[in-house]
C-alpha cells in the first residue's frame, strides 16, 4: 500500500533511507538528512511510503525546484529509498509511478531527478540539453515534462540538499 507519510513514520523513513544508501557508490550518504531537512523546512510536496504487512519498506520524497528561466510548478523527485532486503522487487518502481501520478494530479509542469539514465528512462525521464544541474554530469540529470514547454536553464534544489552529516569536518582556521 502506497500512502502519504504519517507522523509515526518519520523515524522509520530516516532509518530506511540511511540503510538504502549505506553502500551506494555514488551517494553522499546524507539522503536521510536531506529528507529530514526538507520536512523541517516544510518543503516536502510529497512524502510517500510503501507499507507491506505493517512495515514501511520504501519511501519517496518530492520537493519544489527553481528553474532559472522562471518556470514554475516543477519538482525534484528524490531521494527514493527501498530497504536493502526489498530492493529489486518493484518497490521503487511503484513509488515512482505513484509520485508521478500525484504530481500530475497536482497540476505540476514536470519533474527532474538525478539518477541512472537506464533506470529512470523507463518512466519517461531523459537528459535535456537545455536543462542543467550545475556540477553534475548532464546525462544523469533528467527531466519529464507533464504539460507545457520544457524549461531551459539551471535548476536549483532546496538548500536541504546541501546538508552535511553532523560529524563532517568543518574546516577551521589554519594555524601555523
């Protein structure tokens, strides 16, 4: 059953997101912190969980993005997380389809994400030359337009995506 998160899901979402990205090679390992920061900033447009037999096994976050050309009503999908033991069983695909359907129902213009082109291409996402996320290989930044024209410009995610782990070293003054 895919449903909106409830207050009782917050700790579970945090733990499952951390577990889902723990061994991911291209991860910042801050995805769980990003979801927490988006929630705290009230920037989660969608926060959906997949619950099976009373256990939350997957989660997807969707938040608004800004496009430098002024296009409105575009959203960023991610992080999307599935418990490691449940990966490869269609949980992520179900969450993707549910999130995209709900965005369309909300009247969104489109959605962007950062991820594996072969996987997300199955849902209609593709790299668009006129839409970019600075500092990211262009083939991994993908878009899906729901209506209207595809925006052109740089995309900016909420500052929650810049979160650092609490134990990250913060450079101090250089002594010597």
